[in-house]
C-alpha cells in the first residue's frame, strides 16, 4: 500500500515538472512523442508491464503503449513516458540519447572492383 502512494507522488511530481520545469528542460517536443511507434493491443502479452508504473498494459481497456527507438524491448505507457521525455531526451532504462541520430554504418571494401576482362 505504501508503494502505491510513493508511486503516485512520483508520477504527480513528474507531471508537474513536465508542465512547469524547475530548470531548462532538455527533453523532446510533442512531435517526437507523436512519432513514437505504438504497440497494438493484440501484440501485448498478459504479463507485459510499464517499467515506470509497473502496471500491466492489458489492465487498461484501451492501452496506449509506445516503444522507444533505442531498443524494441523498451516500451511504456504513453502517459508515463510522456512527462519523462518532456524533461529528458533519454531512455529511462538505458539512458541512450533519443535525439542523437544514428550514424550510417559504412562497410569499407578493400577489394578492387571486379573486372572480367583479361589483360
């Protein structure tokens, strides 16, 4: 019972900080939140829970679960992750910067181009 009141206070504080940041927020904008991939209800398992509120997604009749681009396994209730991301542009699990663009992987080819003529 005590855990639930602490969790409620933490959630309320995160929400308040998102609305009125105590410092200059370095989070994401609403466009980023809107662009997050949604996980359809039919793909959720009975024991899948939000890492922030620890509530099973399927307890909600209409769960709105989003996945972060850092890892396919990092998914959250949008109402939980939204306030976090408004303040921090990092994943709360791995701390990866979500606004940093991935650099394309360049494979260097040391071989000369194929030439089928004999010289």
